[in-house]
């Protein structure tokens, strides 16, 4: 009888531990899935913002990209913003992007790599009726202060 109580106690401790571990794993899996979804949404929005620019709203368009980036990409884009602005205004550019597809390549709670396929209709002085442009963009994101920011952007394929 004494051993039966001891065995029952051990079984109860193991059962409570296993239940706790399973609950923790469930919570962590959900947190990672939520992070992946947020990173994917941020990458989709950023790539649309990146390819959507207009001479009429160029300062706001550039600021939107700067405000949602960090690291080397942020520094590089900030350094080149005057040239971007001049080219957009001079050529009377109007571009509006649309995400076709996106996929998470890798990620965790604090970083992610996303591939995004974006099409845009680009109008300018040489193509006033517009012409389609197709972009395939790889975006590296990091989470800073609960916001997903782009740290690297690369055109692929």
C-alpha cells in the first residue's frame, strides 16, 4: 500500500509535468506562428510601399520606407533619398504596387526572411500610359520595439 501511494504520487508529478510541458510548447508554437504572420504582413506592406511612389506624394512615400526600415538598408536608403526624390519628380513617376504572392523562407520571434512577388503599373514621362513591372524581392526583417522593420532588401530573379 505504501508503494502504491508513492507510485501514484510519481505518476501524478509526471502527468502534471507532461501537461505543463505540452501547454508551454503549444503556447510557444502559437507565438512563433503569430510572429511569422506579422512578419509576412509587414514584408508584404513594405514591398508595396517600396514600389509605390508618386511625384505628387514623393516625400511621404520616401518617409514611409525610411520609417519602416532599419540597419544597413535604412542607412543606404536614407543616404540615397535625395537622388530618389529627384528622379521621381524629374521623370513624373507614378507607380502603384500590388502583391501577387509571398512566402516566409525562415523566421523566429525576432527575425524573418520573406520572398514577395510584386507587380506595379509604372507611369512616367517616357511611358505616360504606364507599363507593367514585375519584381521579385527578398526581404530580411527584424523585430524592434514590437515592430517588424526591413533590414535588407534584395531583388531576386
